[in-house]
C-alpha cells in the first residue's frame, strides 16, 4: 500500500471509492434516504477544492484507490477518511489517519477536530479522539447526517509516546 497526495486526475476513482464506502460501510448506521442523498452529491468535481486547498491523501494499491483522507490545516480539522469496503479492517484507515496527524504536527497544528459519522465513532475513539457533542452535518442538498464532534490533542499524544 502506498499513501500519496491526491491529484486532480484521481477524482473519478476517488468518487467511486467514496460512494462505495458510504453505500456499504455507512448503510448500517443511516437510513436509505440519507445514504441516497449522500451519494447523490458525489461527483469528481467536488474533490478538486480539497486537492487544491487542503491536504488530500490516498491509500492506493495496484493503482486502485482504497482510501481517502482530507485535512484542513487552516481549521485544524480532519474533513474525511473513507475506506473502500474491500479494504475495511486492513489498516488503511489507521495509516491515513496517522499520516494526516503527522502532516498536522509538521505544520504546527497540535489539536485536531472532526465530525465522526456514527459508523466511524469506534475507530476514532480507538485512536484517541474524544467525543464532545452530537451534531448534524448538513449536506448541500439538505440531507442531515447525525455525527459526533470529536477532538484530539496531538502534542500530548506525541509527548507521551
């Protein structure tokens, strides 16, 4: 597996991985209307902003994108980590998260926040993120997804290691 920066030429493959992740991994936690509305907004063009203005990395194996991660350094926020269903449980999410945390620290960001989908809550808790509040993430089409606001102090974690 290779972790590498996303490029605009990757957007179609990114969209396909993102869609597969939502439709399969998230479907046990959100109703079919929410899932349909969520994937409806996915198109290759929506990833261009993340590629150009944020940190977007990919987990790739044999030229297949099996995971995506997005970090907004200015906001100190992980915007997304999605794993293709066939890569679930194989360490791709962990490697993407650790790489995003490392990039944050290299850029003097010592606290990260995120809004975890309900299906990813255990994953983030396992990696030291602490839930603060339930909230709803509103998609551009008005669909509201229940999420948990979470945060982690990277400096403390790094110093105690």
